[in-house]
């Protein structure tokens, strides 16, 4: 029988969805039946991945979309499963990742009027007044599938919304009676549901920005997620090299600029120091950044001309957000940079000034490289995060996908992991911890031929649901290397407390409730759940061999590997 559930699965596949990451409940009998029927009959549907945890399911879709650029689907159970998505939903919303989320609703009938009506006690307890309201402020679009008649068109529209800039998650619901309803196949042409075309700058904006950059004495570009479109990285490099424009990454979630280029002036996160390049810039162009600087500690000089180009310039999801920019432009970064480059062909550039800027940037770049190299040296019996990351750099393949959820070591990973090509280094782009585990599985499904490396703090490892992650990795043959930067506690809240209360009681207390000491045997959790290679590393002289051994397991045995590396205690 061809049902609305069959139509849903076929439409998802027709629209480019490769995987459904599923966490089933009592609202999914028709979908389970449609999947079984498709497998028995050879009907083409997305591959279904069983996910025992909803956070992991959505993180899998998140990681896949970051690498592939294509929306994937997540199926969860009514209001309960929807609420369990909360942290991962925050991440995909803030990181602007396209995802199709489907949840059932409690059945609409209770006396046998329609197939799929209420027949379990839980159907009354999981009914809610406004299930879609749970996610409304985090999704781009939410709707209820009320009939099988036009289900393909409604699903195609939802995916069109998800894929249009600024990209993001969409959420659909349907009651059991609807998913059980008979349907007539609708052959939908996905080409008729394209995402909105990238937005360009107006000609006036192109002239204004290009003229300001060309005439600046100390121009600077700040970006965070321009590299979500890898082609934009090369376009930005071309723009900066022709004018000798310095580049700073602020809390980068992608590779945005070549780190070995002399114009690259480093990355800044929450360090309580004024950024040197930002302080001296007379023209600042912010491209695709939610937090280009933290004004309380680091900001442009008072007379700097600031311009802002962004796929999401107003940030309407944020009640408090402003930049004090002279020009704000809603445009696709790649399109805008190409326009500016074309305009520069008609402008005269002061070659002597550009040469002087390049020399200044090169000297700062050289000093920064020397500082980083100094921090990477082994010192005594402790393993520093800088030393660990440098060792990883020497072993992981150049085309490996690296997922950075180091939290207080975000900057360390960004600084010391080495030159990475566009589209090979990611963070969650937000603040709900535990993304990296599911994201590693999603990334491996998207690019099975490449090595995936997930770098995590011990706190974010616990948040990632490691037992679920490693069971899934073993079942789906998605091996990856996971390295835990283990300082035996939550460093982030400690640093936050000390920044606000540097001389307070917490600064003098021996225990402020943030330590995991003695810690769990993190790698043993992965071994028990999914047969992962597990090793605890406590000394600097063990690190190189441990990494080589773990990568050999991943490549040769097709098993995940977890290295629990002990850093100095929190």
C-alpha cells in the first residue's frame, strides 16, 4: 500500500536527502512499515540510520551537512523526542545548517474512526497544545502535514526553505492517521524547488566597499564562517593579496583563510586582550561573523570605518546585537567578494603602501609563528594542549576532516592543527556541547574515504553520549579518531567565574564543583559500547606512538579509536 509515509520517504530522496537519522516512537508505525516495504520491494528511499539518542541523531545530520552541503533528515518521537533535540537544535540553528526534522503527533482519534488512532495509554500523556511551539524560535519553518494529497509539495517547500540563505533547520509534524493514509504517488521534480539564488551587493555598495579598502592605510577583514562555502576562501585570498589586507578570524567555525599566508594575523576567541590588528585598522570589513569582536575587551579604534557584509546581517534571532557599522549589506560572501574583486580592476592601488602593509603583516605573522612553535615544545612530565595538537598535526592526513570541540582549547586547536584546506575544519558554530561525536559519524558517512578526527574536551565528551556514538560507529562502519583533551573538569565555567570575580571566593576555593577527579575511564566507555580502540596517555613521550597506533586502527581495522590524553589538572 502506497501511503503518506511512502510519499514522505520518496520525496526526501528525490530532494537529495541521503540519510534519515531515526529515533522511533509510537508515532511511527506507518513509517516503519513503509521502510520495511521499500526494502522488501526494492523501492529507493534514503538510508535509515538507527540513533538511540536524539542529540546524536541531529548532530549526525549536522556533521554530514557541514561536509556535504546537503540537508539530511532526522525523525524523532512526538514532544518527548523533540525536546531531547534541544541542544543540537540550538547548534544547527546558530550554525545555519540545513536539516529536515520530522516528528509525529499524538493520534487525532480515539474510538477507532481511522487507521492509526489512539491505542496505547501514552497517546494521551504525550499530547501537547502546541508541539511546534517547542522549536519555533530555532527553526526557519515549521508546519503540520495534514493530508497525503499534497505532502510531496509541502516537504519540497520545507527543504527549499532549509537550503535557502541563511540556511537552517525546518520542522514538520504529522499525526498517525495522516501517515497511515493511502496516497497516490506524486512525481515531483526537485529542479522546480531550488533554493533562493545567492544575493549580490548593489553596485553602489560594491563601489563603496572597494573604494574604502583600496584607499585604506591599515585595512582589515574579520570573518568567522565565510568558509562555509569553500570557494569563498580562495576568492578572499585573492582580494587580500592584491591589496595586502590583513585577516583575523573571530571564533572561526570553518577554515576561512589560508593560515600559512603572511596576511593571516591569527584568530581570537574570548581571550581578554585587545587584538593588535583590530586596534590599528582604519577600515574594517566584517564578512560573515556573528561575533567579530567582544567590545568590552577588544574593539576597533574609535575612528575606524566599519562595513559589514553577511548572509544574516541583522541577526533577528538575537535580542541584543549591533555593530556600529557605516554600511551593512545583506549578501552572499562569495558573490560579494567576486564583485569587489571585479571592481578593483578599475581602481588604482597604491603599490608602495601595499608593500609596506604586506611587510608589516609578514613580520607579525612571523612573530606569531615563533610564539606558537615555542608553546609546542614538551616541558617536563606534563602534556600541554599545544604539544598534543602539534603531534596530531604531524600524523593526520592533509585531507582529514577535523572537528574541533575543544571549548577552552578552541584557540589551541585552531592555532596548532596546522594549515587546513577549506572545508576540512569545523566547530559546531554554537554552544551546546556534545556535537562532535554524532558529527563525526555524519562526516564519515558524507566522505567515507577520508579520515575523520574529533578533538574534544572531557566535559564535551560526556555531553556527546559516547555510548550511543560508539555503538553507532561500530554498527555503521564509520570509524574515526577521537582525542580527549582531559583536564579532569569543566574549565570553561571556571574561567568565566574568574574573569568576572578575579579576587572572589571562587578564586580562593580549592573545590568549586567543576572537577571530574578522579575521572571516568572515558576510552573504556567507547570500547565497551562499540569495540573501539582505547588508550589512556599520561606522558609526553607516549603521545606520538599513541596517535600513530590509533590511526592505524582506524585505517586498517576500520574501528574507532579513542585517546584519553591527560593534560595538567584543571
